[in-house]
């Protein structure tokens, strides 16, 4: 049995050879009526070859060889019409541009028309005889429906744009020559101009409104068509040596047409997509219906109300979120046991005001905010108030527009070429300005803290900083939803890192706390996620966190070149670090070591070049063994050990390209 692919190839071949046969029949019939013979002269043999070439290209463009184009009379006739116009114009274009004036216009146009007529007759005859009842009856509704369904063409827009094409060309001609009449040679230029308009309109499908999500995509297709027209005109002028045409006359109509089209489609898109406004209430009867009031019973059964307040919270969340986002409810229901909470213990709000989190309103076991966190001016203050309002073990549910979701949103809203520039400008404004001391005040004065772009790591890090444990996170409807639980007190750290230069607390000589300086390679507040990301993803070879989402894009390159560690030279000058020594570790990472190694590390000073680069261990146990060997050797022979390890590390880094992941 033939496969689907083989059936498509067979159908393609049948359509190809039948239509090729009809093209030859049409050409020779018209040639016989014009010349009275079937013997082709040299020039008309060239015309036949041109017909072959144009027929093949335009049939592909018109989807003439696709079996799906013949599923109904409407789509079939539309396919034949489309191919007919493409073939007619392409033949005319080549004849005019290359100066084949000797060819008969009647022969050319009649051949194109006869191909169309024969296509329709053969298709109708075939369906009447071999395939009766397989397709619907032919009528105007089926044809117009096929046009709307396949192309979604806005025909008023087509005719308005065609008017602008004529107006633009003749207006430029009037500005150039002072009259409307075209010079005989410039009729050829007008044919080229009209042909470029047809080709670019088909390529960009700029008349198909329903294909575009918003006005940005719709406008971009028209601008792209104008750019392609300019490029096509310059290529034809250069390739065909049409330098005797005025550049103002050749390129001016395209510029004028694009400008006029921009104005036209701006109005057309908004009018066609605008919704009908709700009519004002002017009828007296309507007003009476709205203002009609009824008495309500005042004898309220308070026990029923109390019973409803003590119902499980699951029903409340399901009713509230079923229409808002069913996926969000399923996500919450999967990670929180809502049946164990009473309705009165949970709160669902939509606000970014801090006043809504006053402790006097009572404590809750679950608080959900349907307003995005990006609009909260002081995020830490909001989370800390949330921390005070929740009972121990209580949950907070919120969502934010993260860097990742924001990137996807921009590239979905705008065309790809425009989206790149918009994302770059947005990156500088929304992510760089808030982190620079001089521009930070300007940014918040302009935005009032609204629509800030926050990274996934910063959002989770701020929650951890304020005393929450991350329970679950998920991207839903281009937003990141997070569930956090109050399990500890908020951090006492008064200066969490936020700027480009970070100050990190590390374990130093004798177990004392030292502050090391580095350029930022991670998103802000990443240091508070050490335990969360370790539990989530574990360690990879080399002892680093695997697939660390806290790392910024530029941070990866800075780490490969050690640019991030340049400020640590200041720690070396201060005497906190040596040239060679164990890596200065965070206290969380140090807790992963066994007690003996922790005590052993206190006897030596951390260094800029750790023994890792000398031994190149892969697993965590190998890293611990490497540090033990270094410390024991250093305690016996300090200077010799330093020189040996520095030499090995230099060879591995400079010659073997060793890097920490």
C-alpha cells in the first residue's frame, strides 16, 4: 500500500503533466489562429520557453500542484484565478522589460486565458464523471468563502492600495515633469512598479489581516513590502541597465506609496478591529429597570454564614480561578492541601498597595495576590509585611513577569527584526538603569516602580531573604507563578547585593568571616538561593551547581576569563587571601564538608588560586581529598607547596585550558 508521501508525489505528478499538456494545447491553438500554421519560428520558440518558465514558477506560487487546492470548487477556482493572474503578469513583465515587442499581444493574453478556461473545464468534467458528489456545488458563496478562509483578504484594502499605487506614480511624475501624462519610455517603468507591488504584496500577504496578532505585526508587513519594492527596483535598474530612468521617478513613488500606506492602514486597522461601544442609556424604561429596587430580608442566620466561612478553602479557589486560569488552580491544588484550610483562613486579592497588608486585618494561612509583583515599588517591604501577616507555615502565592517570560512576550508581540531592537532598549532601561546608583533615582522617578523586569533568581532570592521557603514555581500564561511558605525569620542582612560590584561573606583564616569582592555574574539576591538550588539540582563535576539559572549571560563569559575575580586582588592586598590557597567558601557550601575538613581549613588562609586547578578533581569527594592533600602539604612545607601548586595550576590553566564550570 502506498504511503501518504507517495500518494502526494503521484498526485503532484498527475496535476503537473495534465496542466503542462493544457499549456501546450493553449499555446499552439492560439498560435495557429494567429499565424495559420503550427511551425514555430525562432522568436516564438523563445516565447514558448518563456511560457514554460513562467508557468512553472507561477504555478508553484499559486499552489496549483497541491492536491489540497482542489478539495472544493471554491478553492479550486481561486487557485486557477490566482495562477492565471500570476502567469499573465509575469509574461507581460518579461516581454515589456526585455523589449520583445514583436510578440503578438493577442497571442500572449489569449494563451493565458485559454489555460484558465481549459483548467476549469477539465476539472469540472473530471469531477462530474469520475468523482460525482465529492465536492460541493459551485456557487458564489463557496467561492467567496474560500477566498476569505484561505487568504482572509481585505478587498477594500486592496482597492484602496491599488488607487494609492496609481496616485503615487503619477504624482511623482507630475512633480518631476509638471504634467500628468507619462513619457512613452516611462510606461515600461510603471509596469515594473506595478509588478513589484503585486509580487511584494503576495510575498508579504499584507492584505490578509487575520494572520496578524496586533497592529505592530500588521504594520510591519506593509513596511517590509515597501523595503522589498525599493530593493527590487534598484536590482532591476542595475541588472537591466535602466540607468536612463530618473532615480526620483523610479524610487520616489515607492517612498510616497509606503508613507501613504502607513497612514491608510493605521486608520483601517483600528476601524476594522475596533469594538462597538456600548450605547448610552437614554430610554426611560431602561433607567427604570436598572434603578428598580427590592426589599431584602434582614433576619440573617449567622450560623449559616459561620458554617460557610469554615468550609474547606478548595471550593473557594476553584470557583475563583476556574474562569481566570484552570491551569493555575491545578498547580496550586497539586502543591497545597486546600482541604486542610478553612475558607476564612485564606485571602485572594488583586492589589499592589502595602496598606492592604496591615497586621490589624488578621493573620492568614494562605494569601494569594493576582496582581503582578513587577508593579510593587518596594518588593522587600511587601514580602516582609506578608511575612508578618501569615501564620507560621502559611503560604504566599504570587506571579511575576520574569526576564524569560518578558523576552518571549516581546518576540511574540513584535516582528522578529523589530523585537530585537525593542528588547535591547528595554534591557538598558529596565535592567541596567535600576542597578546603577546615579540612574536609579531617575528610573524610579519615571516609572514609579511599575512594570519592573525581575529575574527568576531575584524573585526567589527576595522571598528567601524575607523568610520564605520556595515550594514550587511554574510558568503559566507567560507569567511565572511561585508558591512560597513562611518557615523562618527574615534575614538580618542590611545590605543584600544588588549593584555590579558584590560583597560576599566567606569563611576565612581561623573560621572568621571575611568579605570578598567580585563583579556580579549572578542575578541579585542569588546568594540566598544556595540551599534551594542545591536541593533542586545538586552539584556537577567540579563541585559547582549544575545548570545554575542564577548565572547571567554575561556572567558566564566573565567567569571563563576570570574578569569577575579582579576585585579580589583588593582582598589579597588587605591580607585576607593568599596567592594560592583553598577556595573561600560560603558558609552553606562549607556545611557540606565533613567536620574534620572544616576544622582543617581553619588552619590555612584561602587563596586566589585554589588547589582545584592543580589537581582538577571532578566529584565532590575528589575536591575534598584534593584540599586535604594541599592543607597537609602546606602545614609541613608552606613555601614549597605554594610554588608547586602555583606551577601546576598555571600549566593547567594556560596550556591545557582548565576552567571551573
